[in-house]
C-alpha cells in the first residue's frame, strides 16, 4: 500500500522539552509570509489566465533591516527596510508575457500593509527569473498526478504537548486583534520560547513594543506587568512562569522599543526557512524538516506538500485510532508521482493491534490519493506554513 511502514513506538518526552515560535512580525516570519503570498498570487494569476498553475518557486526572499531611532513617546524610521524577491517563475506562456514582478510586488505590498496595520513602509526589489528547463519539464509532463520535482522529505507530528500548545497559543493571542486594540503598544514582532523542566514551564517572550504608545520607563514597566497578568489569567500560572523582554535594563532606561513594531526596522534581517516549520513551531525535541515550505510551488514541490500532508496524516491517525502521539515522515523521489512516495514511515506512541495497523495504513493511503486537497488548502490559505 504505497510503501507505508509502521515503525516501533515514538520516543516519549523526557524531563526537558524546548520549543520556539517566531511571531508573524519577526523578520524571518515576514520573509516566509512574503514568499507564500507571492506564490499564492502567482498561482491565482496563472489559474485565471491559463486555467492551471505554472511552474514557480518563490522561496528565496530576504528582508534587509532598515535604520530607526526609537524612543519613549515616539521615534522615527531613518531608512525603510528592503525586501528582496528572488526565486523562479514562468514568465512566458505561448506568446503571452506574465508580469511576474508586478504580481509579486503587489502581493508583497498588500501583505506588509495588512500585517503591520499601515505602520511599516518597505522598499521592494524583484530579481525573480525563469525556472530551470528540467524542473519545468517534470512540472509540465502530462500526468493525472503531478511528478515530484525534488527528492526530499516532509515530517510532522500530532498532537502538540502542553508546552508546544502554550507557546503557539501565547504568540497568537498576543498578536490578536483583541490584544492590539486593548494594548496598542504590542508590536507584531513577538518571539516565544518555551522550556519545560520536569513539571515547570518557563515562557520567555521577546515582545517588540511600539514606542509612541509608551511615555516613559515607568509606563513601560507597568505595560509588561499588565501583559504578564493577562497571560496568567488567560493561560494559567500554575507551574508556568512568564518572562518578558529579559534584556531590558530598567535602571538605564533601556527597553525593547520599536517605531513600527518589528526589529526589521533597525538592522534585524530575515530569510525564508529560518523560522517556524510548517506546523508553526520550532521543535528540537521532535522530528522536523529543515525545508523552507513557504514559497515553494503547491503543485509538485514535496518540500512543501509533504510537510503539510504528514501533519494531516498524523492528526487523522491520532483522532481516529488509539495510536496516541503520532509521527509521520514521507520521502519522495524526483520524477515519481507525488502520491507514490519512496517511503511513508509512521510511528505511534501506543502499540497497535493488527486492525489498528490496517486502519493507520488506510488513513495514510487515502491522504496520498487525495494529495490535491493539500494543494487546494494551501492556495486558499486554509493551512499555515510557518
């Protein structure tokens, strides 16, 4: 059944666990977001004009930090950050020229405006070129199922542990519209690091503060105390300690202040693939791929598809069997149908009966047969990739 294997039980967590999430306004996440928005915009343009998605990979984006002077009650940006778009995209179909640079720049501008609520201005340069002949050939071969454009693997697991879920939820809550309205000093650049030491969880948060909403160091201290109390009320404080902006030096009046809400305004750069994995977390104690999913084409690039697909399979196995925590690893071969991986390895927390093993294999096989659903979910932005 499509080279599906069930391995021995997944390794359980020990006394220490570490997990990280870079928020949506972190420079690395901004690079991921731009790459994905450009890919989605090109995909929709290709579909509208030609009825199908043409070959592209826009996973080469660099955020070059600007220069700013932040200060209590409001600073100023001296030099805007620069976003450099690279990668490959089909530029000519028949006699028609595809305006890839215009489509990409428009998608980038819209994303930045919405992400930073109009507070951030950026320069944009596009250096995207035509794709390589061999990869375009694999992409364009007539086949009911797309052929893999890489020999690569995707991995994921389900469900999240307590600290994984907490890290994910804390960042999303701090970056929510509700919190922004109540505490406009919260910037979009938020990084959350969680560490579980036996039964105690320590949450360290780097929270970019928008300087114009904080008059002085006293207000800043109060602001941090308020955010800590909000998190304790929302997520609980039993066996959980919260730390915000631990590099502050209150006596010297030093604080994590920004003009726009992101460190990219003042020399902090970003690149695609340096941030969260396709499940939204960085998990050194769990299997994860180094693949940059954002920006890769959603049709046959397994570096994108398999990281999402493995999450879907793991989630369905967990929800529909007694497997417990489930880990999935899928390996492709370039030029082979994407629904026929070289190997799909599934490991579970609990021992499986023969009936459960057959059920697990059916779940994986069904998802491989319906891999086009992953493409649709990505284009329609029903799944996050970072």
